């Protein structure tokens, strides 16, 4: 999503979402704000929402998450469990393997870099 402007504006109330695929399985929907930074390097940001479900997820880059609504249990490959709810901020390193269980309709704002 290249942009010749100095900024990009969107809204939390947007209706423009597309399917978000993890492998061959749809895991919620995404509204992209950016897919690259001003230098053209992959840097993804946007809104992601999902109804209750479970899926495996390997973080494709360093990811920062701000939980806007809902509840999510993230089971890390090392056996640790992390529960995040509305208002939480959390960061994960690239390559972390996990299983996500959406426990309550979930929406997050995210930034993924170092892809």
C-alpha cells in the first residue's frame, strides 16, 4: 500500500475489512493501514478482528499489539500462557510460535516490523 502523501488516515469504525489468512485457514479479518514504511520496507499496521476460534500463529515480524476489545489466550511454544484483554499493550518477537484462542470477540491495532 504505497502512498505518496506524508500521512495515512483511517478510523476504528471502518467497515473495510478483508479476510486474513493463516496458511489456508481464514483467521478473522484485517483492515490495513500500511504494508510498508516510508523507505519501502515491509511494515504492516492496521486493525484486526476475529470471532471466537483457535489457530496456530507464528509471528512474521516483531509485533506490537494494542487490544481494543475482547479477550485472547496466547499459548506460547515454551508452554507459557498469556491472556490479553481490552486496554492491554503487548509486544512479541519475530518467529515466536503460538496458538491463539479467541475467547471473546476480539479487535486489536497492530504494528509488525522486521519482517
